[in-house]
C-alpha cells in the first residue's frame, strides 16, 4: 500500500472511531438537557439539524442532489417514512437518557445490528450464517429473560433496535449521500416540529423562550451535535472495510453503557447482567462472523 493510501486509511479509521465515540457520548449532551421535555428536545434537534445541514450542503454544493430527490415522488415518499422512523429513534433515546434509562438505551444499540440481520433475512431473503443465527437467538433470549424477570417488555431497547433496523431498510431502498439524506429527513419533519413548538409557545410552555442563554445555546447546538459525527462517519466508512466498520459500531453502545453505569449511576442488578450477558455473547458471535466473512472474501481474491 502506498504512503498516501495508507495515510488516507489512517485518517478514515480515526474519523470513524471519532464518530462512534461522539455518538456514544450523546448521553452527556441529552442529560444536560434533562429539565427540558424529551419531545421539545427532539423538535430542537430536528429544527437546528436542518439549519446546520443546509449550511453544509451549501458549502459542499450538493443542492442538485437534494433537488433530484425532491423531484422523485417515490423516493421522497420513502424518505418521509425514514424521517418518521429516525425521529422515533431519536425521540426514544432522548427520553431514555432524560428519564434515567440510558442503560436500556445502550441495550437497544447493542442488539440493533442483529435486528438488521434478521430484518434483512425476512424482507430481502438475505442469508445469514449459522453463527449469526445463533447470535440473533442469544439476543432474543436476553430480551425474553428481561421480560420474565421484570414482567414487561424492554420497550426502549426494542423500539430503538426496530426503528433503526427498519430505517436502514428504507435507506437501502432509496440510497443517498448521508448528509443529503439526513437533511431531507429533518426537512420533512421540520414543519411538524415547528407546529409543536408553536403550540407549546401558545401555552406558555416552550422551554426555549424562558431558558437562560446557556441553555438556549445548548439546544441550538443540537444541529452540529447531530451532523458532525455523521460527516466523520461518512468519510471513514467510505475508506474502511465492512468488517472494520461492523466491529467499530459497538463502540457507541459500549460508551453509552459505561456512561449509564459510572456517570449517571443507574442501577445494574444481577437480572440486567444476565440480560446483557446473553446480548454480549450474541454480539461476540456476530463480530466473529463478520471477521470470518472478511477473511474468506480476502482469501478468495486473486
């Protein structure tokens, strides 16, 4: 490998790693907004994201890509569905952190890749290996144990995993450059977000209008906080092997898990340890399967 190519790969790895660490640290940002309702935080995230992403698209001269999708009704409809799903995903995670359930939120992101594999098999007839099937089974056992132990479905974890799993499916059907795609999704949701914020304002219940300048600034940062990791990831993922990205993705829920335990001081009882034990075993098998597939593909190359 030439020196320039090696250097580019080096920066790609750093970018992807930074993206996952930033995503994993999102809990700190949303925890700082705990006095704001989760729904208002979500609305601010949508509104300030569309503003920041519009700036990025202007600087990178990608408005023709936006116009191309806006002119295609079928693709626009798919983006409307994906916008709804990513908004649900964002809203559930914000609620999880603000309500002191970040631990269950991390569980959702641990099982998310396994759910994606399962959905791919169900809806796209994609085949998964025996090891991946066992990994999915272990994760399902973890969720089942949680239901039996607590008598209720871990809805936060399941909602996060399913919403992002179906989101990934829709984006696969209507691919777009990541920044352009997220801009369209937040653009579609912005009228709803503004309507809700207007309703809160009419009821004298909009936190933003009565907050001090520090909190207002923190809410406005939702745009850069959302977009910067995505930009870093887009750069890194284009250069790295799928197997590398597949393993790096677990940095995000690991950081969330550590934050929940050691910073937010959420209780981690034996029952949750058993649940996470099943899920972590599944994650390990899944990561091993990705590594084996990568080695097999490499060996098959001439």
